[in-house]
C-alpha cells in the first residue's frame, strides 16, 4: 500500500490536480468525437505542454488518455459510432441497450467499469514497472543495443499482418531519426544543407504530423457522423445487484487488459474485443450478448481502461512505446528532456511518482466529470463537421508554430502528414515508424559505443549474457511472427 | 487499390527511396572524430535493409495468383476522398505561405473559413462568424493568455510602424 500512498502524496501541487482534471475533460471531449483517437487528442495537446513543468505536462497527457477511453464509449452507445477504436466492442451491446431505452444505464456501466479498470491497471503499472526498470539498470551498451533490436523486432507484432511493410515503416522511422548531426563525430547527415535540420527532426513534429494532420486529411473524405439525441441520455450508475452481476466481466476485462496492455502492439482494441468474447464465454447469460447485455458493455470498457495504464509499463521501464498513445506520451517526455526507461527512475523519480499520482486522480476525475459532461459531449458531437474540423486544424497549426515560433516546422508537420497519408493509403503501419524514430538513436549510439569498447569486435553482442538473451528473444519473436504470418496466409488460401 | 497493387507500389517506392538514401549516405564525409563505423555506417545498413524488404514485398506481390487480388475499394469514392485531401493540403500550404505576410490573425481566420467551406459549409455568414470568432479565440489563447509571440505579418511596415 505504501507505493500507492507515495503515488497519491506525490501530487502535491494544485497544478497537477488541474492537469489531471483538464486532461480528462479534454480526453472525454476528444474521445467523444469520432475520428479523434486518444493519441490524436494527446497529439493536439502536445504543443501546449512545452512551457509547462515536466510533471504537469506528463500528467496532463496521461489524463487525456484516461478520459478519451471513456469519451469514446459515448458516441458508441448513443449513435453506434465508436469515438475511439477501442470503443468498437462497446457498440455491440451499448447501442442495443440504447435502442431499448437504457442508454443512461449503459453509459453508467461504461463509466464505472472504466474506473475499476483504470485503477486496476494503475496498480499493475506501479507494481511492475520499477522492478523491470531495476533489471534494465544493469545493462551495458551492448545490452542497450540489443534492447533496441528487441524493441524493433516488436515491429513484427505491430505490422497488422505484413511484417515486410512493418520493416519498411521502421526503416523510414530510423531514417528520420538519423537526420541531423552524427552523435559521434558531429558531422551533418541528411540535412540537405538546411540549418533548420542540423538539430534533427523533433519527434513531436513527426507525431503531430503523423497522427493529427494525417487524420484530418483522411477525415475530410469521410461522411458526417450521426446526431445524438440529448433526451435519450441521462447517466444512471449501476445499483448493487447490477454491480454484483458486472463483477465477473469487469474482472475478465481487467486480466485481459493487463496482458494486452503490457504486450507492445496489442493495445486497447484487441483487449476490448477479447474481453467481450471471454465475458460471453464465461457468462451465465451468453445468449444476451449482442442484444443489449450490460456485461457486454462492462468487459470491454474495463479492458480498454486497464490498457491506459498497463501500456505504459514497457514505456516507463524500458523506453519502448507499445502503442500510439504511449508514443505520444514519450513525445511529451522528450519535449522536456526526459528519456523514459530505467534511468528515469534514477534521474527523475518525482516525474514517475507524479505520473502515478496523476493517473490515480485522473481516474477519480473521470468518475466525477463523467457524471456531468454528457450534455457538453452531445452538444460537441452534434456540431457541424466542417466547423469542428476547421477549428481543430487551426489549433494544430497554431500549436505547432507556438512551440518554437518556426514556420519551417509547420511545413515539416505538413510534409510528415502527407507521408502519413501515403502510408495509410498503402496500408503501411505507422507505429513501427514511431518505434524506429525513437529507438534509432539508442540503437546507433550503443552499437558504436560497444564497438569502441570491444575494439571493433562484434562478438561483444554475444558474449554479454544480457545482450545475448535479448538478441535471442528478438530472433524468436521475429521468427514466430514470420511463421504465423506465413501459416495464416497459407490457411487463408 | 487491392493488396497486390499496394504491395507493388510500396515495393517500388521502397526501392527508389532506399537506393537514393544509400547513395546519399555514401557521400557523407567523416570528420576527425570518426569511429570505425563512421557517420554513414548505420544509415547505409538501414537503407539496405529497407531495400531488401522492398524487393521481398515486390516478389511477394508477383507470386500472388492473379485471381486473388483482395478487396477493392470503390474507385470513385476513393478518388473523391484523395482529391479533397489534396485540396486541404493546398489550403494548409497556402496558410504557411500567407502567415509571414498577412500575420497570424488574418491567416488563421482565412484558414478556418477555407477549411469550413472545403468540408461542406455553405452559409457564408456562419463561415465568416466562425472564422472571426475562431481566430480571435485562438489569438486570445496563444498571444494574450500564453504570451506567445505570433507572426504580425507585414502590417506594421504597411502602417509605417
């Protein structure tokens, strides 16, 4: 329990509480808008965090993630349009409940299940992360290189069924990471003699371009979403009998959300659908699923909220972002000169504790705000799409300029947005690119440092036991995914 | 675009990009502090890896039977979406060009108006109101509240300031 009290007591300033509440409000509103995923809601806020204290900025971004998962369930239940991908499973029974006049009950179940899930995920995050980071502290440069390779091999699992496309995306990310001065000799690389590129391309620009601008370029061709009816929605929290009935699907959601959350690349959507399927399998009333079962709302909502915390385990302990939202949070760390990973616990433990405490308050804030924010959400969802899109784009463009008062950076974000659009068109996954971008420097600098130590002998990567284990794990992971992709293709044909 | 076409285009683009990248990397000259690997070593390896993956993707596309081409999106709908995305990109590029000349408030008001109209808004009065209110709100937030210096444009010089 001490760790929890430490976490809660580590939120000493009013600003962190304000950040938790503001983040949740922004997250719920963003999540409620179809097309604005948690990562986009976070990316829109990234530029605003530049001038903030690091802990406030990180808590704000993490709270957006928490709020967006609940926000996504609002249009899923009311208008059969999931606000976020991970709310897709909630549509199945949530919308059916709404059709039966139980929209308020479904929203209440979503809110409470999300709260339980979020708090459970936080407990897992607090207990698992530091132990994992402590192990990673003993790493040599060779082990760090191999950790980077392991991180890159995760690409296989993030590639949506095509490892080759994942490898190409990761290479693009690595190429972007190499722009700027060489970390050893300082000579400029891939700068095209532009002074603006000497310092490299800032990850935040790539993330805003890839997530926010690309999404706007895609959304412009999408049809307008349906309107929500305000009178249908009056939030109703589950009573004692209903709470007892929901305990099992919520527990199933919590366990699945934990496993999927700590697995890089799995994410909230897979967790939500798996939780739905398992809750149906273990239910006393499986025939009700798909026809408005409260359990069918509770399980996925618990699962996707567990993921908001457990997806941060690989990020905080090893510095590897396993999801889009974790990648944006990583961007928030980098803006403030902080590198997530084992050293974070040594160099800035107060940030980690503030994040834990902030996540705790964000979950409480989600409950309090969730009770009153329904009307503003419905108002927002019902705004005409042209004006909403225009304001969001103006906010993105202004936010990018505000970071460093650079028009060049706005152009860079647009160029990255075009790259993201092309990748979406060719079905090249984005997350491997982000992984390549953030791991590029770690892999290259530790590779070269290791060779300096070993006088150019590559055997250092196999004689270091930790490095060897990590490389073997990377090989197994790559081979397994390659084999699975091959056998899936064979089965399909 | 079906999966086979997608693989082919990705493969060809990947080969072109990686070949150019490796060629550019080879031209990087090492400084006095260079190590054994050199500034071009790791980037060249990454370029070659991308080339290999692109070639493999091309081979995979060629090995697929012509009968199984995967799902095909309705062409007209897809092209209409791409055209809109291109127009939006044009509006955003125009914003980047206009910003240093017209200043922040005017540029962002024009951006909001143009994007609203492009996405389907038709009521000129509402578009104008949204542009003015949106630009003023964002200006108040960034310039007055967050104290960030936004581009003034050429207005001061035009007004003899």
